[in-house]
C-alpha cells in the first residue's frame, strides 16, 4: 500500500479523505502544519505528498521548495480556485501536478496514481526501457533514474526526468506539447500546455552548458544530442 502525506491545515479534510483513499489501496497520513509534515517526511517513508498552497508557518510554495531540495518525492499541489499563477509557480518549483480546490476525491486519486505510475514506470518497461542512454556530455540511467552531465550528477524532479527520458529514447523526434502531456500524465485531464514549457525551461537550466533540448517552432521539442561513440 502506498503511503501519501497530506499537508493541509483543514482538520476536517484528512479523515474522510483517508477513508476514501483506502478503497484504492492508498494510506493517507494528515499533517496540519508544515513543520509537522517535514518532521514526518524525515522520520517516515512516504511515496508522495499533497500540499495545500494556503498554510500557516510557510505557504505551500516554500514547502514545495523545501521538500524538493531533499529529493524527488512526487508532489501534487492543491491550488485555490485553480489560479493559473498558482499552477505556474508550483510547477516551476518542482511540483509534479496540481489540482484546484474544491476537487473531487476521485480526481485527486487519479492524479496520485499517475505520478506514482510514472515513478515506477522505468522499472516495469523491460530491458529496453532500463537501458542506459549515452550521449555526448549526457548520461541517462533509467534503472536508477539518474542523470549525469559531463560526469556530474544532475538532480531532477520526477517529471523532469520523465520528460528528458521521453525525448532521449527517440533523439531527434519532435514531440508536441500535447504528446508530452499525454505520455507523462497517463490519463485524460485538462491539457495545460504551459506546464510543458515550464518543465523544459527548468531542464535547460539544469543541463547547462549543454544545449540539448531544441524548440521546433509551432511543433514541439526534441533532444538534439549525438549518441556517444561506443
């Protein structure tokens, strides 16, 4: 059973949500304050986190940034009224997905199942999916979900890694934004193409000085690196 940490100061939200989650073999643990949530993350094992934007002590964006510094735990953010800027900021900070309040519990479960499925997808794709991909200046190890640039490890979020791995499996192929969203999300949802641009921008900064992701005008993105010589 996957363990999910909810950090939300609404004390009435956790108990009924926990009961609902059990139907999908998800164990929900509710923390009311960021300090409590961070302490539990440090002491216990969790497979994903759900963060509200409006929190005491620190807002959800700062909390997301803090968690992201510690690793690539999948993060879904709950944004007030579906504010576009909340989505943009959350995704820029490394959140894997967002859901506007008020939300349907079934949709939240679907979002969580998607990010969890992405997290373990490389381990279920057979030998081809786990094969290390070597390019000039860039190495992608799908089995360990690790990336090295000129020999130095690059810390990527789950979404950043999945996008890079998607492009790297077929270098030179142009993927449209909708193609990318459909493959990374794995379920029908509102297409938010700006999210792809945000993740690509983050990837480019982290992979500098390599210039490996090319924008094809009105078409999409592709990986533009040569394979490393055998």
